[in-house]
C-alpha cells in the first residue's frame, strides 16, 4: 500500500472554494480501482489547514490517479488558493 498525507494551507478567502473542489475530487478518487481511502480533514483550530489522507494499492494506482480528469481539474482549480505549496508526506504501515 502507498499512503500519503498531503498538508495544505489555504488562503482564508478561498476556504469554501477549496472545500468544494476537494470534495468533487474525492467523489472521483474513491471510485478509482486502486484507491483504498481518500479522507479530507480540516484542522479544528485553524480552518485554513487541511490534510488529505490518501491510500492507494500501488505506485501504479497513484500514478494513474494523477492522470485522472478529476485530479487534474482539482490541481488546476486550487493552485492559486494555497498560502504555500502543498506538502505530501509518504508513510509505511508497520
């Protein structure tokens, strides 16, 4: 399994637009054959901070995800909504 936590810091004025875009991306992602989980978390004490918890079956599934129309649309839609570049941190299951 391939697990990534993506940390995103959104501009305050773009929170709702970001939420709409990521929820739309989630709808498509959870239908992908190689997707196991795709959770969206919004930080309780700072609503401008989000974490995406992504679990895919393989590197190939991650690669295919990044080629889907819903991912590409999300990426292009939110690029100017972020305070700073998003950071993906990869994890292994013990």
